[in-house]
């Protein structure tokens, strides 16, 4: 099977869906310039009516996308950097998330909101956010956080066809990763987790860029006789609680690795669900390996230790086994 990078998989997903459905359009900052390699040749192939550069006004073009979606189009909105979502909070929360409810189901808002998380590369405090937990708290939004080229293509195609708004958080630390991607069409349902590595002793639920770190930790721990099961949620809303609870029922131990800040994180929600629904299966306290509640510094020696890494995840697993 051929291999694609994460970014190439995004490009293919968007192009295939635009070829399949003339109602799919793409808009955002520097779309025509193909800044990150996900829209190359789109203007020439689909025309400027469907490939639209926008002003640097996230609140404005988010509202425009919501309006376009209400009248039958399927916009893909590229925010370039996830930190820019904050500028669009009014439209995201008041219109995109709540519109279908406010209009009594008469209006659908099939919009995909793509945002790249630029942490880990000395992008400093204002460009290094991982804000998906904030949006998990807002009903009406579906949220995906794909980790592999295969997953990002299958999930993004599903998101584009969904009649509800879907936020796609793309981890910049994964952009260059390569993986097998079929040439034939496939879709991945939202709300379906994937067990990336099977094990018996400890469950590690790894979100976004924490996944390769969790897999590396699992490989190291295997040499110590500790069998780690690594679960990739892939979709945060809806969340596949069943797969997580089934894994914890088998292992009796849970570590959640999450690049977002620890307080009110996706890791916190997953830990709470397991505490409520799987408490009697637990052999050890649940552990969260997340980013401390501090702003992200520019300095690499200060920034890099903040995120979940192989060492921190392995240490949490060893503690669970103690």
C-alpha cells in the first residue's frame, strides 16, 4: 500500500470531496497560496467561486461560512492556526454551534472547521494553543483529532459529508509523519476509537500528538515486562466511551496522555467517565499526563518538557503498576 504524509492525506481528502460534491467549497487565510500544502492547484481545478481567500477576519469569515452552510453549501474553513479560533468565538459559539437548535432544526450547518495546533516548535504563547477542550464544553460541535495519515483522510471525508459542524484539530507535530493510505475510497465514522496497540496491564489513552509518544513508551515498557494497550480516541465529540471502558475493564489501569493543559482537559473528561462508569474495574488510581497550566514559552529548553513525552508517560505507567 502506498504511503502519504499527514498533510498529503488532508490534501487528498479535500480534493476528492470537492470533486465528488459541487456544494463543497473551501475558504480561509492564504488558501490560494497553498501555505501548508493542502490546497495546491485548487484554484485552477475548481475555480475561485469554490476556493476563496478571506480577509484576516476570523469572526467575519466564520459567519460567512455558517451562512453559506445554511443555504446549501458545505464549506471547509481553514484557520491556519488553532489559536486564531479565539477571534471567531462569537460566531463559533453563537451561530455555528447553536444555529440548528436556535432555528428548531430548520437550518443545518454542515461546515468543517480545520485548525492546526502549532505547539512544540517555538511558536510562543500566542500561537501554541491546543484549544479542543474548550470546544468539547460547547454542545452542537463535533470534534476530531486525527493522529495518522489514514485517520485524517478517512475522518475528514466523513466530516465534510456530515450535516453538523465538525472541528478538525490537526496536530502540527504529526504533519511530516507517513503512513499507509489506500487508493480506494474509505470513510471512518466519527465516534469510533482505534486500539493502536493491544496490551493487558495498563490502558493508555493518547490524544493527538501524544500518540507516538505513548507508542514509544509502550515499546520501552514491553522490555520491562509491562504490556501496554494504547487507545487512540480519534474523535473527541462524540467520544467512543465503549472502547475505552472495555480496555480498562481488561487492564484495570488507566493513563491518559493529552497535549492540552491539564485542567478541564480531554484527559480530565476521559478520567471522569472511567471513574464513573468503570470504577470497580480499577486496580490503581487514574493518571493524567498533560501540559501544566502555564503559558507556552518560546525557549525550546523550557517548552519541550511541558508536553506528554515518552518519559513522562512511561513513568505514569510504572506508577500505575507499582
